[in-house]
C-alpha cells in the first residue's frame, strides 16, 4: 500500500482530514494547552476542530456578532 492510500484504509465512517498550518499567539496556544491539560480535549487538534465546528455552525445559523 502506498502512502497516498493510507487515508483510504480507515473506516468509511471516519472523515478524512487535511493538515492545515496557521499562526497563533502565545496566549491562544496557552489556552489550548490548558484545555488539553484539564482533559477538556484529548489534544490540541481536537480542540481546534471543535472550535472550527462551533464557528461554522454559528456563522451558518447567523449567530455571529
């Protein structure tokens, strides 16, 4: 199996993910680490995905400020 096939070997129920690079302030990263350290999220990636989901849902509903 080639490395390009690895994302397709997962269960069809699991969504595929793409790597995204972004810049964050020290305060933002500290906040993420606190959420992970407090077991709110298992890791920073899960916390960021949850934040993106919440933002997209709010924007789609028109809940933005």
